[in-house]
């Protein structure tokens, strides 16, 4: 170390920029993969919700035709109760299905990011130990 420039050796052999850029590139790739998993999940949920809405419209149209053609008010009321019960059960089942899809999508994205975070910590650990051994050798 020179007394003329005391900080000249301070940052020598401390950071391998190629390794740093490589680590960040892999981090960005992991974020992209997680984003892709979320986008695919949202698309699947949207498709399922549109199918559910189509089914609901068909059920309501069938029910309204059936209720309008029923003869007595008592028959109409009992049919209306049956249709309502069926629609509520269907709505609960569909809500459960969509919730499971969203949860699965979230876990898939989280798994990608969690794996990458673990790998990134390992890479940082290896890089810091390699830097430390280079400093000791110098």
C-alpha cells in the first residue's frame, strides 16, 4: 500500500463484475419466468370465469323459461327455490375452483422466485468467499 494514495488498493480484486452481471441476468430471468407464470394463471382464471358466466346465463335463461311456463304459483316457487339453491351451490364451487387456480398460480410464481433467491444467496456466498481468498493471497 502506498502512502501517496491510501485508497488505491481498497477496491482491487473485490468484485467480479462479470459474475455480478451474470447473477443479475439470472435474477431478471427468474422474475420474467415468475411473471410468465402469473400471466398464464390470470389467463386461465379469466377463461374459466368467462365459461362460468356463460353457464350462469344459460342456467338463468333455462330457469326463467321454466318458471314462466309453470302452471301454479306453488310450483313456480318450489322450482325457483331449486334453481336458486343450484345457482348458489354452483357459484360456491366455481368460486372455490377459481380461488384454487389463483393460489396455485401464486405458489408457482413464488416457487420460481424463492428458488432464485436461494441460488442468488449461494452465489453471493461463493463470490464473497472467493474474494476473501483472493485478498488473502494478495
